[in-house]
């Protein structure tokens, strides 16, 4: 069970169904929201940054003060600052059931996402596009993680397509499942890494290294030989 903070009214104001936006909407009517305007400038600024952070995961923010400090690059944020936003109803405490994970402990890994790669889905014949099992790949990811990504997302399809024919080598559905399995074995029970179980991370430029990862249970078996 993973605890997280859900941003109030996220679905109403940030209604993106098929993509993980690089920006968020700011509605003018917030100026007439008495609860919001009653916050201090510091609290309003913190809340806006949490909105941006929440855009990475459908309005969900990690319920971890240390992770929030790190992601927002602000060491002076206090737990009381977060508690105030919870008390005012801007953040809602929630829990999410994890899908079945490997029995082994997740391996510690630091994920630095500073990719400068621009992946644009170029137009090709419909026959070529139809051969890529977008739906099967994302359905498998959702099954393993308990999340709800859309295979229709342009960004997600561009990532999959780029990896499908990487370096002229034809990838298979099993290759994508292997990457998902490998990273789920390492990150599914790790609260800090759980949010990285998403298409833009798994199917990004580190796909090849993720594909070559040895699952932890196999590593342990090999070490005992």
C-alpha cells in the first residue's frame, strides 16, 4: 500500500486524458477562491509547485516530505507546510494498492531524468504503425503497476515507436514486457521509485540498459553458485 497526496479538483481543471503535460492550466477564477487567497504567499507558491509536480502522475504527489524537498529543490519546506494544505483541503491523503511484486527487495537506484532527447512520431504508413502493439504494451504496464496509462497518448506512442526500431533492430512485445518486469521487480515496492514506473521513463533512452538488467532473484541465485 502506497500513500500519496491527491491534488483537489485535478480531474476538473487538468483534464488531460492521453498525455503527461509539460505544463499545467491556471484558471483565473482562482483569484476568487477565498480559501486559496487566504493562504500566505509562501503557501500559495508551494501549492503551485505541487501542482506542477503532480502533473507527472495524474495529480498525485508523494506523501513524503523528503521527496517533496528534493523534487522542489527547497530544503526549508516543513511538514507543517504540507499539513496546512491538507487541512485546507487542497491536498487529499490517499492510498493505492500495489500490484503483485517480486518477493525480493527492490534494488536502490537513482533515476536522473535529464534527457534532452526529442522523440517525435513521424508519419509512416498505417501498416507499419499497426504492427506496433501499443495497446498490449501499455495494458501489460497497467496490469503490473496498477496504474491507468493510455496507449493512445501521442507521447507514449512516440516513446514506444522510437524503441521498437532502435538502431535498426526490431524489438518484440516480449522485450517491452521484460523491461517492465525488470523495473517492477526493482521499483514496485520502493515508494520513491514507484512514480518512475511510467512510459516516459521505461521506454526512454535507457530502454536498452533496462532490458539487460538481471532480475534480483536471478542475481541472488547466481551469487550462491
